């Protein structure tokens, strides 16, 4: 519902000080904290972030060039809010929720300060079907009507939180613009509320839900290193830190394309303009792998590039998470890609500096950890107000300078997320994709989603995961020795561990971001890892019988292990065929060795 009260008395103040996007105004006693205001003759959009007596500090979301002292500040009576209704999916917005296509149509390539456009197109017609009838009792979250927003998504128009009562009127089925009401509700005191099709919600206020659920269902990404070693749960939180060129954006693009979510919200927060241009050009032509439909039919893009006003960058992630909670409340699984929270933190640092606040580490404000916590805490898998299950999974990229994971943004982010996918510069330079380090990364969801994998994939999933991680950890130690003295001096049992780790890295963890292996279902990953570890166990048995590792490795069937990823997910015969060839090779090696020993005797 509209948060602005119809009886609101408009207040006005006067600009007294301008410092980039931060201004101070006097005569502000009648205003409220976090109230949105219009500044100057161009009606620049701003938000009150500090009040002291008669003065208020305002962060302006637009360019303040030309703003003068003593110009007027006018209140709106509502906090920074977004419109919620049919027409959001497939749209491109800036950081404060203005649609870029409407801005282009109204202003051309360059947007004039103070330009205001509706977030949702009022001219478009929608086929609306009522979901309740007159006389029904409804409460917050109950679906009043539905419309097919895209072929992939049904949009549910819901009773706003905090409203309950009897339906006295409901919109008849038919085609409507979004300007009108969907229903009228009379509460227990006899007051009647009109429920608009387009509702509003303040972006800094989390939307309510009935119950938070345990994160015991995985967010399947199709990336083997994630699903197999460092899984994310639906409603979970993850970050992808990495230096320049390590593949943060590419990895998030893959997760947006292949992730197990019905709605994807991609926030380009302070990224370079050319990267966001690629996103805006690629996503409309990408095909949803599950339905064959355009990916944009379940995607919302929020673009706030590095040359856009810095205050709007600070607001962009709140805009995105509010839209995510709205679709979560419909019972959908939503994924948010925030690229990157480091640029967002830099916006906080710049605003804090202009506010003359005492800086903390590396100039960041002392409240950086609490702001990060506010954002990531809004993730979760919940029972919505209407009793359905929905989730918001948050995946934030972090851009630490020089790839230093000890810098403040990365370090504080680790406190509030449970999945850490650290990108490695050496892997990226070696063209190993995804460049997620198996030594630096971790997932605290692995034990919680283990039951799902054991039930739906294979009961041995957890055992194989642990064994693969142990081999990689042991190989990390062995590689230190190899760098010092070379591989030839190692005993064969350590050399087979190193060779198995090589197979895991190149045959299992590495993927092609293009082609058929771009998405790897968990079952395919399990089969690849099973073949590798079965080979490892049998090879270790032969080594214990003093069979040289050179004989074990020297066969085309062993080389073929690294090509298993090229098989289709359902090609069971292909996996079984390689198993038979490996068994035949290892049995042949064992038999020849036995024959030579007996011949020597």
C-alpha cells in the first residue's frame, strides 16, 4: 500500500551547504528521518540521513552540479520506496528504481537531473484473474489476484502486510491497466481500505514472513566445484572474492543463468560501464536452459555503474533485495547477484567522508559491518505470510584490492556469510574455470544439504566429497615438496595422490563456461568423481603390491578420465564403458606384474 498518508502536510526547508551528493538544509524540523525529499528547482531526489535540531543532512541520488544555497527542499512524506506490481520482470532499473528504457525514451542518452518516471509502465494491459471473492476474510500476504507476467512466471497480487479484514469488492476477471485497485477490504473497525494493483514498500525495511526455515535444500548451480565441494543452500549467503581478472563477474553470470532459482535479480553496483553493457546486451538474448525461453522472462537487472551518482549506488542493493523479498513472498526461489559489494562499500566510504565522520580501517565508516549484516540478513528460506515456502539466496562479489582477502570488506563479509568461494589469480591465469580455490574456499552448508544429496543423488555423496577434499588437501602439502625436490624422489603412494588430485582438478573441478559442460547436473558430477576415486582406490592397491605408478598411468583409458566432463549427464553407458576399460587396464597390469614375479622366481 502507499506509505504516504493522504493527510500528509507538505514541509519545506532551505539548502545551506552543498558538498557533492551531501547537502545540509535548515528549517527541517517537520521532516522525518529517512524521508525522501526533492531538492532545488530541478527536484533532485534525496534522502534524509541525519537530523540535528532544525538542520538535516541529505544524501542526493542525482548530480548536484548547479545546486545553489537557499534553494528549496520539499518533503514527500515517505521513505525511499519501490513500486511492486506486474511489469517488474524483464526490466532494467537504475539504483533508485527508475527504468532505463523509460529514461532513454524520455531523455535520450543523457539523463537530466530531476527526471522522474514511473517504475512500472502504467499503459500496459494485464489479464487479471481474481483469486478471492467478496465476503472472504484475508490477511497480509493472501493472494487477491494473479496475472501471467511472463510465460515463465505468474505474478501474484497480494494483500499488503498489516492489512486484514473482509473483502467487500474484488476486481472482475479481465484486462486492466495497473493504475487502479485490485480489491477493497473492510477491517474489524469498519474502516475500508482500497488495495492498489501497484503497491509500494520502503527499501530499507525487510518484508515480514511467518517462519524462517532451516537451509537444508541446496541451491544447485551446475558448477561442480560449488555443488560438489562448497554447496550453497537455498536462502543461503555466499561471497565471491577475487582480484581483478579472476572471474567474479563471469562466475555470477553463470550462476544467474544456471542457478536453481525461479527469479534472478542482478545488481551491477558500481561496476564498469562496459561490463554492465555486456550484461544488458547478453541477458535479453540468453536462453533459459530449463524452459528454452529467453532468460529475461525471469530476470530483473539493476544497473548503477561507477560513473553514476555515488549515493544511488548505496541504495541499489536495498532496491534489489526488496524486489527479491517481494517475489519470495509469492512463494518463489529468488537469487540475488550483487556485483560488487566492494564498490558499494566504497560509496559508503565516500559519503562518510563527506559527512566528516571519524573513519575506521582504511577509511571505511565504523558502521560498515552493521550495513553488511543488514544486507545479508535479509536472505533466507522462509514460510511466507500466505503459508508458501520461498527463499532469497544472496551471492555477493567482493573486489579486494590486489586480491588481499584480509582487507575490511572481505573480512567483515566473512562474518555474515556461510559460503566463501575465493578466486585464485594463479588458476585464472592458467585458464582454469571456475577459478575457485579449493584451499581457500569453504561452505558451512555442506552438512545441512548432505541429506538432500544423499536422498536425491547418491547415499555416498558426502563420503566422496570428504575424500576428494582430503586428497586435494594432501596434494597441497605434496606440491610444496615437489617444488623443492621434484616429483621423482617421492614414494609412489604420494605420487598417486598427486596424480589423483590432478585428475580431480582437470577432470572434475574445471569446466568450460561454453558448450555442453557449462551446466553440470549434480548427478553428472557425482559420476565423474566416482570414476576418479574408484581408479584411485584400485591404483593404491596396486602400489601397495609394489607395482610402479608408471605402469598404472600409462594407458589411454586413464587419459580419458579428464574427458569425462564432455559426456552428457544421462550418458550412463559412457561412464560405465570407461569403468570397464579402466578395470581391464588395471587387471592387465596386475596380471603382468604377477607373471613377471613368478617368472623371476
